[in-house]
C-alpha cells in the first residue's frame, strides 16, 4: 500500500504540471514564470543531490536524499498548481464582468 502511495504521488507531479500549464495558457507572462520555476527546480536538484550540504547524518544508500528531492518537487508542483487555480479564477472573474451597452459621456 505504501508503495502505491509513493508511485501515485510521483505520477501526480507531471499531471499537475501539465494542468498548471493549461490553466495559465492565457497569461502573457507564462514563459517567464515557468523559466523561473525551472531555474528553481535546478537549484533544488543541485542542493539536494549534488551539494556537500548533508541533510541527514546517516544515509548509506542515498534514498533519503532522493525522496527528499521528490517531496520538494511535489510540494513545489502543488504550490504552482494552487497558484494556477487562483490566477485562473482571477482571470475568469475579471473576464466575466457585465458590460454596459449604453455609452456615457
């Protein structure tokens, strides 16, 4: 059961990422947003897997660091997904305002 939960969480990362891209497709700064997120992802990768900074005192197989990276990636993807939902609802609220037919001078 635990293995299924781990695999489901790992499979959730690309799904949430694709849905976030879809929700933010009309935003004019989407490419800048995702490029900054990609740089943050590379920073996470470097800090957790390749830096000399040790997060755990004993990690013989290195699995704790790998799962830490997966957890950080999942947390970051969920945060981006929540931002995408928030921004999409903000866009839809602004776009659906009633427009007046009469022009006032």
